[in-house]
């Protein structure tokens, strides 16, 4: 890392490919951390609060933790991307809700089908589930946008 | 929280703040952009709701 000119609350650093990769990984693991790795600490803190706040609101309002279904592969696939964008927090949420890191809807003949689909439907029946889903998926999509922002900053396309 | 309006205000606030910080660098510009996006989202929804008044379910 070569530090050049500190300015306006952040460090102006040259970004090596290794640091870029580290920022991308950190940014996916912990929303905002990628910006911190690149020296944008205040922005990182704001993004962390926004993304994790939205994620927390989503969970608190019974947002949909999507399950992949081959019958609706396109839509459920997109939903999974929105959920998974937020990083490992999604795995932790699934373990809390489904009792395991569940990402697909099993075959109806499987023993795990009934408890999983019932938990899924129970959350869907909640009066605030639609709000929760909006918060939850927005959190994941915001974090994916942050990864693109990290890339742009590393490539010096953005400040 | 079950209030539609509270969710409208909160969700618009989160999204507006996110895009203001993401796309603008100057603090003043960020606040201006945040206000515009928030007003666009919250105001747009209220306007749409008003226009839908003559068409109840």
C-alpha cells in the first residue's frame, strides 16, 4: 500500500489487485468493510448501518428468506441472489429461522419438506411480511451495489 | 411496526440515504440528493394513492 495524500477524512491509497480482492471479499462478508479497506471509513460506517439496519428490519418483519424451487427457478433464483447479497448474515438468519442453512425447497417426499415449507408459509402469513421482504432484499441488493462501487473505487473510476 | 406511512418514510429514508452517499461526494450535494429522492419516493407514493382514491377495491 502506498499512501499518497490524506484528504477529506480518508486516506488516498494506491489500490493493488490483492487489496482490491480483499476489499471485495471484506465488503461481501461485512457490508461496508470493503470501503473501510480502501480508506473510505465514514462511508463504510454509513453503509454498514444502512445495509444491516435494513437487514435487521427485514428479519424483524418476517421478510422472505427465499427457497430455490425448480418449478420457479428463475424467480426463486433471483430472490436467492437478493438474499445472499448481504453475505454470511443471510446464512445465520436461515439457521435461526429454518434450523439449518436451507436454500432450496426439498422434494415433497423428503422428510425435511414439511417443516421447511410450514416455516416458510408461517412467515408469509405475517401481516408485515411484504415490508420485511422489501427491507431484506433491498439490503442484499444494496450490498451487491456496494461491491460494484468498491470495484470502481479500486479502478479509480470513482473517488 | 404496522403503519404503512411509517414504513414508507423509513424505507424511503434508507434508500435515499444509500444512493445519496453512494453517488454524491460533496456533503451539500448528498443532502440535496437525499431530499430529492426521499421526496420523490414518499411524495410519489402519496400522489399515486391520492389518484387511486376514486377506484376503491
